């Protein structure tokens, strides 16, 4: 019976089976299978196949993430519309509003801000100040920080430890 090498190659490339297992399952000499695999570059073909699958999965994940982000932004826009309507009704009533209702609106706006990833200028300034503070703590006096947000922590040099001396006691 003739071996269907295309089928054998396909099983190897698209699977996770070893040459030895594949040879055993197909009733082929392991040496013959290995030789054929080397000649035709099955290992490289398997790697390329897996890279292609990974790239396709990454693309699909990107599409799902984009759709998720779009749904979140649409929801945030709808919430903002509701808040605007609520604020308009307060204005129509002479600005009279209950404190709890106003607090609820503020919480909703904070949620929208979180969803949309909005940062005010003060938030950004505060983050930069924290980074400078951390840099100042990790650099010793006289040393120059490596740059804003560089992530480099300068440590003092460690002293060399010497092995204990043998004593003839």
C-alpha cells in the first residue's frame, strides 16, 4: 500500500504529534518519515503554520477588542445623553436638584470618564509629579535621572564578597 505523504505531512504540520508517534500511527518507518520530513521542510512548515494561526488569532482578537471598545463608547455616549437630559430638566426647574441626584450624576460622569479613558490636565500633571517624585527617591544625590518615566532605577554598587579563608585550627 502506497503512503499518502501529503496526508502524513498535513497531519504533522497541523498537529502536535512527533515524527516517532506519527510513524507508529501510520505504520511507517521512523527513519523514512524523518528523512522525508527533512527533505520537505516539515518542521519549518509547522512553524509557519503556527505563526499564521497566531497572526489570525491576533487579528481576530483585535477585531473583537475594537468592537468591544466601540460598544463601550456608544454606551458612554448614551449615558452622557441621559445626563445632559437630566441636567436640562434641572435647568428647566430653576436649577433645583436633590443632592443625591447630583451625586449620582457625578458618579455617572466619573464612570463615563473611566470608560472613555479621559484624563484631565490635572490628572496628567499629577502623574508627572509622581514620576518625578519616584525618580528623586531612586537616584542618589548628585546623579542625574535617566529621563522622565524611563523606568531605570540606579542602585549602588554591591561590595564583592570574598570566600572565607581556611583556618588550620
